[in-house]
């Protein structure tokens, strides 16, 4: 038997007895960032492919959520900082090796673009909107003329936003649960899936709802594949990775993960979406609401369980 | 210049003088520790083996904390010592999560704090770090690995040693004599 104890006494706040440096702020931001990335990706994609009129909710209505979601997410990030008044230090340097650094810069691109996108579609919400000043009309005309290049920039940066949240975690080899390259694609897929679900929730157009239900179904399939792949990878890896996987396979996170994320957040909505596509008439909001709730719970579980996983020495 | 420390696990008695010396020298806020003592008990009674280690930041050559810092506040100073510049640190916690040794903590003033090897306050004045200088069993050795006559170089030539979690790829510079 091997027993290891700190005998000098140590109770550093947020570190002991187990790491808990990140509370609700980070997982909430990861969820909101992923959801915004999903919504903006579809808005940009269907603008580039010229389908604005076919998918008006995706291109014009749903993006109104993103300035709000991103602002709340940024506020959560700011609240999480322990040295808040120094936050501007993020923008005095670009550090290629730090995912948090390029995440901060990505937000610097995506957040203003989410406001521009909403401003360009303001008449969807307020048909009688008046910009009042000529320079604002000129600015609107400028952005509208360049909508395709803007959509391309948004497409690329929304993908970076979606994937970086996962890479941020996977770069920490000190936390074996996070230390898998599957996490980037997994968080991206989950973000796109919650984005599609938000569009289904908002849409009043049956054809558009069905298209996004189909997209969401495909994304759920990819997500399930990635989750299974992630656990297979852990179980075939070192002892610390096996123990990280066991947090979800018999450990304290088993029930919340397999019940709330896997069953209620992925499997049940997938079945409901399949039934919807087979023309069974069910309340359409149940499946997307479950997907969104599942995405939120998934971020919280990964953030907390990751901090509980560690190397042994 | 490569500063390193070696701790003799056969001589350490776990008195925690190093911990108190560090707290006093570096004005570590009450309730926090930059160094700590670990006791490992291995075996079944009566065949027991004890290893006692005085631990702190490993001042890794490949530091995950320096890599993940978004502002460059965590950096390599003279001799490879890993330091944090308080007024560049935003307190995001990335370095804390990235450290496999849990050697860092958020200082109550907001920035992230950790062992400095007493670089500016003692080592640059030609003194040993506070923990090394007070150890009653003289179980700690500090110095420059590039200097073959430094105490740490000499003891590492003579004795068997190990580092903590070398498989994490951090290349730690805190050696334990076994």
C-alpha cells in the first residue's frame, strides 16, 4: 500500500484539497462561446451560399442572440479573473503557444462582427428602424456591399471560436481528462449542434426547422462518435488517462454525464428529431431545448471533472 | 546558467522549517504555502518505507505554465527560474491548471504566486534560497548545474536521484536524492 500525505500543512485556496480554480464562469463561457460560434457559422455559411431567403432565421434572426450571448460570456470571463483590472494585458501581446491568447484575439474579431451582423439585420426586428445619421447609413452601405468577405471572415473565426475552447482544455497535460486532442472537435461539434438547435427553436418556418433538425441530427451523430472515441482513447492510454475516463465510467460523474448529457442531451433529442423528420407531430421545441441544456451541462461536467483528474506521483 | 535544487530524501526529517522560512522570507500571505513537505508511506506493517520530500515549484525547463500564459507574465528569468510578473498577470488561472505539481496559487492580491528560488532577494546576492539556508539537516543543495563545482552539481554526480512525473514532459529542475 502506498499513501502520500502533505505533512507540513497546506491549504492554498482554490488548489487544495483538489484543484478548483475555475468555477461556473469558465464552463458558462465555453457554452455561450460554442453556441454563438454555431449560430454565426450557419449565418455566415448560408450567406456565402446565397440562401439568405431560404433560411431567414439562421441568417437574420438567430444572430441577434450572439451579441448578447458573447457579452454575457465575456462578462463571465472578466468575473473569473482574479486580477481583473489588468485584463487589458491580454491585448498587449499575441502568444502563439497559449490557446487563451488566441482565444482572446478571436473574441476581439467575432464579438464586433456579431454586433455588425445584428445591425445589418436590424430591420428584421424593427421594420421602421432609422439610423438617424448619414455616416451610419454610409457605414451600413459599406458593410452590406462587403457582406460576402465579412461572411467569410465570420465563417473562419466562428470555427476557431468553437474549436479553441476545446483546445484550451486539451493543452493542459497536467489534467489527463482534458489532455485529448478529441476535445477541440468535440466542443466544436457540440457548439454547432447547440447553434442549430437554437435556430430550430427560433424558426417559424417549417421547412427551415426540418433542415436544421436534419443538420442537428447529423451533428449529434458526430458528437456520439467523438465521445465514444474519446473514452476508447483514454482506456487505451496510460494509468492516469484510464483513471480520468473512470470519473465518467463508474466514478462520481457517471450519472450526470450518461443521464443528462448522453441520454437526455443527445440520444433522446436524436430520436425526437428522427420522429419529426418521419412526420410525427411532436412539440418541436423539446428536442432543441434538450440539446441546448445538454450542451451546457456537458461544459460544466468537463470543466469540473477535468480539475479533479491529475497525475499521480 | 541553470539553477537547480536537490533534496535528499534520506536526510529530510519533515520538520517543515523550509516552509516557515519561505513564508517569512517571501512574506507569503497567511494561509498559503510556496513549499510543502510530502511524506510517502509504502508497504505493509512492519515492512514500511518512508520517503520525505520538501517540494516546491520544479522550475521546469519545458514549463506548461509559461507556455499557456496568455500575457507572458509567466516567464523564464535568469538561470531558467520560472517567475511571474505581478502587473502582467491577469489571474486567469491557466498556469495553475497547467501545473502537474499544483505549485501555484492565486495570491489574495489577484496575481498568481509561487516559489521563486528566492532569485532576486537572496540568490542574486550570493545567498542560498531561504529554505536551503535554514534546513537543520542540510538536506537541500542549490546552485548552477552548468558549474561543476556547485553543491547541486556535485551531489547529483555522487548520488542516485529522481524527478517528479518526468513523463509529463516538463523537465523539472527539482531533484530528489534517493
